[in-house]
């Protein structure tokens, strides 16, 4: 056994997590650790190797000693001594040691749930020195601790060991400081038993289970799909699961169940139960039901996990060509049966199921109105709106949504005939909150009413099944109308690996359209970015990435700025003829002084925009007028510069200043031989950018008008002292 040499970095990292522990638990005591080449960890007290429950306190290191250490006296690392339970404010300091160094399969679902909770709660955590485990530090309440085991075995070489309780092993924990995250809070004391139950650790523990005994199986496994789940995905899952051994390890078994639960809901239960019943580990229907009820819709693994396990076992998904061939064969059999029915001259049975392709009965006696969210502009649609970063997509959309929700914004004529709630899925909830605050304060909206009608949902990159769970929110917030669902942005909400992949993007767009939009008749707007080559003033730019972003949409729009930084939204593709194809946004900037948590004053800026109807022609007309006006202003500025120069010449020459009336005039002015002869070239040289003919003409006219030149003869004029300016 050889002890590895000391490394400064290891001690520094180890000390960093020790400091975090000391901040909330100053009474903690420490030892040091050395590691060996074969992975063993050796604890040291002050006098030498070994730390036990009866090690005297003066042989261990206090918090103050740890804080002043430059290096470990022995070994490379610090360790927190947890042989004796340590309490603070009625709570135990506990370390949950997740050990996966002997793992033989995928991460146990209980460990995944635990990791997700740790991330959400921002709990103090580090990766163990082996790199194959994790330490989680937290304070736990002094209740139900008699029910906590020292160790939970989760199968597949994965386990969780609990340190710091009276029932815990008498060990110290090596502090690696690797991938250090989170903080130790002494404010909230969690019930450890509840946490272990919530994660599924207790449920999956097999440390005290006897060897598996084959149980009776149901005579006829029931796992045929019902009408609601007879989809291609279900059929493929039913075929793929047959390749997986139902006697797989516990983790795989649970993952398969969770995958089916997420993808198919109650119908997935039948498939899981039927497959499980074929294995020797099958216990009972009650056992299946108990585990099934512990799954959470949308929070577990996806159906892709099932296909992954199936592929490892030899499953190969049918190719498109194979699916086509099978479909053709099925069609041949089907059509023969249909033709035979017709040839028999028998009446069609009244109880025959409706055909797959639904035949519509259309009322052709009247014209139907457009269902508007904003009268004359934005219709009930499945829409995609694109814009460059920085163009103010969120700011603009909040104002549009407020109008759709029935609020009046200043003097904007834009209204809605029927108000509806807003479900705003956003990557920046704080920006939306500040924007809504500004509308409430500066446009006199009722805060309670805004809170009731404008629901903000924090976005998270999600797969298709999780995205479709927004249907729950849609149903919950349906009034007389379905709510208006905004996804801002697609990149922050849709878990798309390649935004240029039409197949990948299309799977999201088609799924959302066919379910939430069509089946629930819910208007949807997806906010995305324009192509990277587009400019902020491009009024016809396309959404970035695959054409599938806009291919399934019933409406597309673009958010852009003109050269004056005025914002516009323009409808590009519509299935109706809007009264207003374009709206402009009048920007208002509001500044407030707030007090930070440190007691300092801070200037905070809020922006609101008020939408007004406009048109492409009026926008372009105004832009052309601005160009002309700016040109006139620039010419006027040059005329003013020329006049100031001429005035300075007049001031310097009291004997008078004369100027030629034309290029053909004599070079000498005999009537005023002592006067200063001002040349036009001098004037143009004093005015940058005056070389163009139209500018020259404007300057000439301005000089003659401003300085009231008196003609001396047909060739020369004398300029008036002081001149005069045009009114």
C-alpha cells in the first residue's frame, strides 16, 4: 500500500467545502485524510492514523484550526468527523453518501429524483474523490430518525449511506471539494424519512429482501391497447418491450414502467403489467399498482429510454420502407374486404365504426366571421413570431397579450371582443414581472385583475410529452374562452438538439398543433429567433432553423425595428385577410429608485409599449419622408455653417466684403478696390460636404438671402454688415 503524495489543489478544494460547512455549523470537527494508489481512504487525527467514536476532541481539528490551515498535516484532504451525531438548533447535520463506483447499469431512478431535488433546493453537494459518487449535506429534523437505515441498497451496485445520525456508521467523510455546488442552509429542516420516501429510496431498498421466489402469474396478461392509445408509438413500444427481459435489474424495470407512464398514461400500465408478468420476479398485481402510483406524469424518463433498452437487447425499429410495405399489404387485404361487402349488395351495418378519415358536413349557406384575439389584427391561430435578439420580443408580446386579455392600454384603439386568460411560458419571468408592474403602475391597471388574467409559467427545455402537459394548465384556466398560450422562446422550452432538423422540429410543432391547438381549440403563439443573417430592420425575415417552424403554423409574424428604433409587428402568412396587417409600438421608458437588500439605492428601468394599428405603406411613406426631412436638415446645417463663415469674414473686414455674382464676372471690383473679395471656393472649403451641386445651390441662395447683397454692377455684390436671417 503506497500513500499518494500531497497535492496543494486537493487540499484547497477540500478546505473550500469545509468552509461552507463551518459557516452554518461552527461546532463541526474535522480530521485529515490520505488516499492510496488502490483507492483506500485513511483518516488521521493529530497524533496519527485512525479516527473512532472515542477519539478525544483535542485530537481532532476545530473550525478555527481548519480555517487557518495552509495544508493538511497528514494526507491531502480534510474530513468531517461524523462518528458522533452533531446538532444545531435541534437539527442533525447529515451527509448522504451516494455510492455508484460498483454500478453495473443506468442510474437508479431514486437517485435521479434525489439529484433533481438537490438541484432545485440548491443543497450543498460535491462529487466524491473517486468521481463515482456524491455527498449531499443537509440539516434534518429530529423526528422519525428511528426509522432511518444506515444504508439503502438500490440494486445494480448502487447505494445510499447515511452519516451523522445515532444509527449511522461510525465513520468520517472525506471532503473532496470536487464539482462543489449549492449551500448549506440552517433555516429549513427537512424530514429525512419523507425525503427518502419521496425520492423512492425506501421503496426500492432491497438490503433486507429475501431471494426472489416465483409468484403466480395472471392467466391472461392484459396489455392490448385501447382505442385512445392505438397509435404508432404505442404499437412500436408494444413490439420493442418484448425484446427486454422482464427479469432485468430493478432499476431497468422501474425505468420501463416510468417510460410507459410518461408516454401513455393509464394505457401504459396495461403494457407494463403484461410484460412484467412474464418474469420470474413478478409478485402480484398489487405490487405493480403500488409502483405505478408512485410515478409522476412527465417527470420521469421518456419513451426513448424503453427503446434504448430494447435496442441493447436486439430490437431494431422498422424502417420507413418496411412500414410502407406492411401498410401496402394491409391495405390490399382491407380493400378486398370492402369490395366484397359492396359486391354482396348487403346494406352497410348501422353499427359500423366511423372511418379513420372523418367526412365533414359543411354549412354552405352562410359566411363565418374571423375569430379574433385582437379585433382586426390577430386571429385565433397556431402562430410563430420571429425576431432578432434585442428587438424586444417579450416587451412587445406582453402588451399584445394584455389587450387579448381585455385590458385597455392608453389610447390604443386595439381591443378584443372576447377576453381570455394568458398562459405566458417565459425564459425570463423577472422581465415579464417588471413589465407587468410598469403597466399596472403607469397605465392604471388593477394588479389583482392582471394576476388573475395573466399567468406566468417558467420555461424549461422539455421533450414532447412534457410540452403536451401544458394542456393541464390550459384546461385549468379556461373561462368562456380557451386561454392564449405563449411559448417565449422555442429555444428555451423545446428540447431540440438540432434546430435545422425538420424531422426533429416537426415532431414538436405537429404534436402541439394536433393536440393543444386542435383538440383543445387553444390559440398558441411560439416566439423564436430570425435567421442569423437577418437584420433587426428586416420586415420579412424568416424564423431561424428548420422550415418546420413555420410550415405547420397557420399564422406567421415578424417583429422588427426601423432605422429610428421604432418597433413593429407584421403579419406575413395568414389564412384570413386582417384589417390591420401591421402594428407599431410606442415605447415608454419608466425609471424608479428601489432599495437593494443591502440598503443601497438603485435605479431600475421599466419599459412599456403601446400598440397602434399601422400599415406597411404608411410605414414606408413615413420612412421616405424622414429621409427627405433629414436631408433637408443636413442641407440647412451646411447653410448655417456657410453663413457663420461669411459673417466672420464680414466682421473681420469693416471696409466691406464683395462677392462675384457669377463665374464670368471680372476678377476685380473697381468700384470697391479696398473691399475684401470673397471667393465662393472659400465658402465651400469652410463647409464640409458641400461639394454636391444641390448643396452648392442651397448655400448660394442662403447667402444672398441672409446677407441682403446690394448689386454694385452686373458682376459684383457688396454684402450687408450683419446680414439678416430667414424667418
